[in-house]
């Protein structure tokens, strides 16, 4: 694993140097969008709706539009002015009973590794949290965004779990539950009996993602049989190159027109030799015509003498 953050946990006057690692990963199989006709990859371009040009990521700022339709643009300098916790410190705010944190608030998990040659403070904090069965509430700033987070222990390792803010959890009020009668004691007893027969200790290794397993099997079979395999095909030149070619052709055409050879012969200017050949052919025919005229004159003179 590669750490994504370095800093320290501020535990009173004690600092615990740590490295932060993403604790989870997505095992879903990824697909590319392709053209169904030829299998070509679908590419996306950031195009400005005003000038119609492609925009590089470095030239993109963030804009906000109010409910009234007012739009403002903020730059990185504007965001730097916002209050944020120390970027390289995880301050402990307080310790709370673990059961008081509703699981719906948990967001993303991170492992914390001691970043010191003597990780005694790290081990002390982890042992203390396990002993008192409480969770530490902390502030954690990542990518210029400060979040509330829970610091607890998992298999002897400190784990940081970012929490949603209370207003990020939606209120729920389903009218379909209004006026529903309470379950009867007999119904509750039967339901509890059913739950008891299905009860067991939680072991995540007992459960597998059947969908991903079958999807991988389907892909392996398709590759082995060649079904749906996309043949390798050269990609077309980018639109910018096409535009350059069009401009070049137009420039060549204008050059031909300026030289007075518009509409004569092919694009390579090979019409001139053809004209010369025609003149030579005409020149070769001229002596034959003169000989025919002399013969006709002699015949006419002979007739008159007779």
C-alpha cells in the first residue's frame, strides 16, 4: 500500500506521528464505453459552451449558481482563504461511547501506521481506546477539505473513519407507516423465534460477491471462445489534424489559382506536357498534308495539257 497522508495525532500534549492509507478498495470489474459498430473507445472532451473550444483541466475553475440564478466563479486562491484544520495534524476533540455513533454516519475508512522509530505513543493510544471502549472524535483534513472523523482500533491498528455531518443525513418521513397498528405479542414471539433459528456469529469470509464471480467467468469464457472480441483497428486521426489537412489543401488550391493554372490538368500540374505532345503530333501531320496538295496540283496540270 502507498500512504496518502502524513502527519500526527494531537492527543493532549502527546503527538503520535502516523501515515494514512486507504483501508478499502473496489473489486468491481471495470468496463470501457465503446462504439457498438466497430468497438472504438468513446472519448470525452471538456468543451466550453460559449466559445466551443476544448479546455485543459488547468484552465478550469469552479462556479456556483445560486437558487436565484446568480453565478460566481471561485479560484484556488479563493479556496485557500477558507478556514481549515492544520493539514498535517489530527486533533482529538473528545472521546464518546462507541455505541452513540450511528453507523449511518460512517463514510470512508483509513488505516493509520506509526511513523516513528519508537511507536510507543501509538501503541499507548490504541491500547487506551480498547480499554475504555470509547471512540475518539477528531478533525481530519484531506484534499483541502476538513471532516469530522472517528478514531478507533481494529485488530490492534488505529483506524480513522470519516463521518458525515448531521445535515448530510436525510430526514425520513414515510406516510405509508402512519397509523400502522403495533405488532401483536404472538407475532413478535414468532418473529423472535425465527430470528433465533437464523442467528450466528458474523464472519465476513462466509459471504462472497456472486455477481462478480459469475461476471469474471463470463468474461473468461468470452475471451477463450473469441465471442464478441474486438479486432485491433487503427484509430482515426484527431479532429485537429483533419482541420490542418483541410487548410493545407485549401492553401495549395489557392496557390494553383494564383499561378493561372486553375482547372487545367491534375493537381500535380502535369497538363503542360500533354499540350506539348499535342503540338508535336500536329507538327508531324503537317508534312503529309503538304505532299497531298503537291500531288493534286500535278494531276490538274496534266489534264490541262491533254
